[in-house]
C-alpha cells in the first residue's frame, strides 16, 4: 500500500522512507526535516505549526 506524505502529498512507495511524527503525520525524510521545527506537538516554533494543521 502506498502512503502519501502528509506535508507535500507525494506518494511514499518505500516503507523504509516513511517517518512518523508524534503529531501523527507520516512524511518522507525531507519533509520531516522541514516539519520538525513547526510540529504542533514538539516543535520549537509550534505556534506556527498550529496554523499548518
């Protein structure tokens, strides 16, 4: 089954590339790095992440 990245909506075909964040988002490694500071659960700039959601 193909999972889509929650941030960019691109398909993630390889399960080894799936990264699950504590907020429940599934992302590829690149989007995970971009999302981490703005994560609404544990990011340092989470007030911006609340707008992302």
